[in-house]
C-alpha cells in the first residue's frame, strides 16, 4: 500500500511540472527582429547593350588597323680603329671612331580608292680623327604621296618631297659648305603611277609630265663662301646686285645665281621608281631602292638670252638620284646594312657622285601588322 501511495505522489509531481513548462513557453512573446531596407536605386544593364558597344569598338579598331600600315625602324652602327704609337709612326695610320644613326618611318593609309603614302628618314654619321670630329653622313628626308586608284595597276596622284641636312658640313679646305636648309631641295610632281599587282615584284613607277624642283640656300655665310670661290676673293658679296646682268645669271652656289637670291624654281618632268621587298626565311633580307630623275625644261626657256635666244647649257642635263639599301637582320636587335647611292646634279658638280656605307650594329623595327 505504501508503494502505491509513493507511486501516485511521483506521478502527481511530474504532471504539475509539465503543465507549468507548457504555460511558460506558450505565454512568452518573442521580440521583433530589425529589418534592413536598401535605399540605393539599382538599374540593370542589358547584356545586349554591353556587347554591342564592345563590338563597335572592336570593329573600329579593326578598321583603323586595316587602313593604316605603320613601320618604324631605328638603328645605330659604329666602328673603332686604334693603333699604337709605333704603328702610327711606321704606317702613318690615325685612330678613328665612327658612328652612324639611322631612322625610318613609313605610313600607308587606304580607304576605298584613296591611298596615301608618307615617309620620313634620317641619317647622321660622325667620325673622329686626331681628336677632330667631322660628319660622314648627314641627311633628312620627308615625302607624301596621295593617289587616286583608277584601275588595279594605275593610280593618279602627286608626290611631294623635301630633303636637307642636320649639321654643318666642312670640306677638305676647312670651309663650311652646308648647314641646315642650305641647301634644301623640294620636289613636287603630278602624274600617274604604275603599281605591279604581283606581290613578289612590288615595284612602283611614277611618270609625272608636270613637276617642279626647287633649291634653297638660306645661309649668307655659305653663299658668301661660294661667291668668293666663283668670282674671286676680292668680289664684293654685299654689292652683288650691282654686278653685270651676265654675271648675275651665272650659277655659283648649288645652281643658284645672283638673280635667284636664296631660292631657285624649275619646272619640268620627272620619273620615280620605288621597290621594297623582303627575302628569305622570316624575311631576314630586305632590299629597297629608289630612282628619281628630273629634267627642267621650263627653266631652260626662261634662261634664253641674247638675240639668238640660245639655251643656257648649265641646266640642260637632268638630275639623277639612285639609292640602294640592303638590310640583313641576324637577330631581332642585331643587323647589317649596306647603302649605296649615285647622284648627279650638274649644278653642283659636273661629275657623278657616289657613296658606299657598310655598317653593323643594333636596330629595332616596329610594325603594327
């Protein structure tokens, strides 16, 4: 009986505790959680708009690259020759240092039937002998050639070029004979150009029935030097306009006369040939040549003098300039260059002028395609 009471008491305690637990849990009110509101306005960009903008930019870049072809080449070559005192005494040799810097920039633009060729180049070489520096090579050249394509092989257009030198030039008599824009040569021609359609023979031949050639000498020092050589050391350069009309028509400095002043213009016809091609594996050999010839027939008519109207023979012979350049690239930054030029201008010299340059050194070429 005692066991029954004990069991009943335990069951009653357990029932009371369970009821209290249920009441406490259900009666509790949970605290409200804080909510975050995003007040920043967002706008969704369509993927189609983004892709179209990127596509347009890519298309414009592709068009620019297709229309423009750019090449930049820069290099420097040099040589050093040294002899000891005994060698110099026996053989009479002289120590020398020679350095030549080259620069070439070409740009071609094509759009439909319109074509534009631009070119700029520069060469400057110096040589040191017996602690005296002299220039061995000096020239800068720029040209532009707009053209209109008539057929696959013929273009109608013009060519304009200007060339001069950077520094002063000294002859064997220690006399200054050239400087910047003294002399300088401007050539403008209008005609047709034949373009070979075969890639393995990329030759261009320009035939210009109408051309103009101008010579500039903007240096009184150089003009005075040539004036003294032509008319004698006692000739008065300051009063040169008071000379006889016959002497005023005599060429004395790069074809210019006293009547011409600092510039001379000739009209005539010209022919220009250009060839540029690379050979071998990876195009490691490149050959370039340019031939230009001008014949001034308008100037001859204007130089007629006397009753018999005889032509001035000083200006009958044409001007000819022919350049050859061979580049051999051993590596990306190491190359060898051979340069040969023939130049004939009777206004300067009655004989053919030639120069040969062989250089080995560093070079770098950039191409956009």
